[in-house]
C-alpha cells in the first residue's frame, strides 16, 4: 500500500536517494530541504518514478517551520505514515578552529533537526496510534573521528535521544515505531558542500557506498521498524564492534590515520561556497551522488544478510543442535 512519507534533507544526497526509493513504491513523498533548485529536481524525480511529490522549503533547525511543514503535508497529501530524518551538516576542521556559531548551527541541524522532525511526526502519529519514524544515523553515532567534532557530537546526541524516545514509547504502550539506521561512508555531494578548513578536499573514509545502498536500507527499516536499529555496510559493523571492545586503541589508531584518510590529494578551493548557512542547491540541482562514483560500492552483502538475522540465527541454532545430537549419537554408539 502506498504511504504518505516525509523526508528531510530530500533535495540531495541520502535524502534524495530515500525520496526516490519511496517513489518507486508509489508513495506520496513530502520533500523538506532549503534549496529550491534541488527541491524542484527531487520533485521531478519522484514524479517520474511513480510517486506523488510535495516540495516544502524548510529549514529543519527552525522548530516552528518544521511543524508548519507537517501541517501542510497533512493538508495536501493526507495523514503522515512515515517520517525519515536525514538532514545534517558538518564542518571539517580541528575542533579549536570551529567557531561557536558554526558548532551551534551544525548541532541545530544535525541533532535538533531530528528532534523537531520527530516531535512534529509524533504530534500527529500518537493520537492515531500508528506511524513510523526512521532516524538516519551513522557509525559516527557511536565512534567519533577527528576533524568532525560537531557532526559526531550531533550523531551521538541522536543516538541517546533515540534510545530515550524508544523506551518512552514502550512505556506509553504506543504502536508508533521508531528505528535508526547506522550508515557507512557514502558518495554524496556533502563533501563538496561542507565548510572546510583543511588544506585538501574532504573525502569520506573508504570503503564508500552509493546513496542508493543507504536508501534501500531506510526503506527496509521503514517496513520493519520493530528492530532498534540497522547497521549498513561491513565497515559500520567493524567500526562499532571495535569501538565496543577496544575504544581506547581506536582513539589512538584514528589519531594516526583519521586526518589523512579524510582528505584527497586535490587542494581545497578556499573560495568555493559551502552549505552551512545557506543552500548550495539554490540555483542548480546536484542529485544524490557525489564525485566518488568510480570507487563507490553499489551493494552491501552485509546489509542484505542483516535483514534476515533472525532466520540466520535460527538456522545456526538448528545446525548447532544437529551437530550436538550427532556428537551425542556417536558417543552412545
């Protein structure tokens, strides 16, 4: 059945890919973002893929604006079934080189934008006792890396917020579901839009995945929201497990490797525009992909396997039981 979905950060990157994936399912998709040209491109893409678009220019750091957007969506498309929080920002720099107002704005978008979006969604979903909210997270929700203190802080905050909210919904006996999808490095325009004080162009830490990998995971999570969270990409799994076991060692390892691995060989253009306080896609549509198509992966076997972790665990249990029974039979013989 088609749904009414809201996607923040929908004009480009992961948000754009999510909007397009939902459109392929025939959903009505409300597109929340700042850039008018990007929003127009996203709306056309949704329409061409079989969905019904509604572009709503919105700054997610403004709580009142997000709530007005939700009102418009329900007025024009119908009751919201799914809300996907994606919009985020970053500054690539040493922490001591990030100005307070820059850190505050990254936090307002990357963290509070999720809070405001979730609040607007729940204000409408809880009285109806149905609906799903998907928080698009990151491996960096658990593991901070150098040069992205504001972004990592925001993603960590979302994780704590998500845990608290999920527990409250259980306590409230609500049928509204919330889940979180932790992402790996992705090939999005962010790395050409981000404010940077690095000498060389910013880049994601390899391995890099295409945004469609993320979008398919979000769509799956939206269909199966009882899971607390989903991990996308083997690199995410490895990072989170290593951080759980040897976080201090990981601090030192990232201190040695994390600065160089987030910079390409090309020098940064100090005069280019960034997206921190105004959109970059105000006059041109940039789509979902960044400049790493030649090296980005289009699939993630780990992600596909994780969708069926229950069946895999059951099969493993059956295999173990069969093995124990065979061993016992041999001993009896």
